[in-house]
């Protein structure tokens, strides 16, 4: 939408500038008509070129959108497969992993207790 608005503004400005230049420039009627015809041809050529570019941009945007959709579908499918494989691989080791997690939690609790005891002992030494 931004490209369309910018293009519309550009073309409108070009048209107004061309017409005002023609009308305010000193020239005979015959010369003025020639210049108007010449500028109209240039403006029409510019409009045609811009229209073609907009169509190309639209086609490219549609193509990119379709490619993105397909890529995302493939990615999601791959992630689902990986998750399923991970679940299958971890199932036989689930109990062992649970035990290891409890060991880790216990070790962390012991470390916290040591840190608290150490802090209390440090404060006692400072106060003495």
C-alpha cells in the first residue's frame, strides 16, 4: 500500500509540474501544443513503466509469501518430528533422569545451606 501511495503521489506531482511548466513557459500556441503532446507521451510512458513495475512487485510479493508459507509448514513439521523423536528417546531414561534431577536439587539445597552458614559465621567474626 505504501508503494502505491508513493507512486500515486509521484505521478500526480509529475503531471502537475509538467502541466504548470508548459502553461507558464512563454511560447506560441503551436509550440505549446507540441510540448504538451511531447510531455503527455512522456507521462504516459512513465505511467506504463510504473504500472509494469508495480505488477512485477506484486508478483514477487505473492511468490515470496507462498515460499514463506511452505517454508514455515516444513519447519513446523520438522520440529514436531524432532519433539516426537526426543520423547521416544527419553522415555527409557525417564526414571534415571528423574533421579539425577533429585540429586541436583539436593546438591543445590546443600550448597544454599553452606552459603547461609558461611555468611552467618562471617558476620559473627565481624561482630567479635
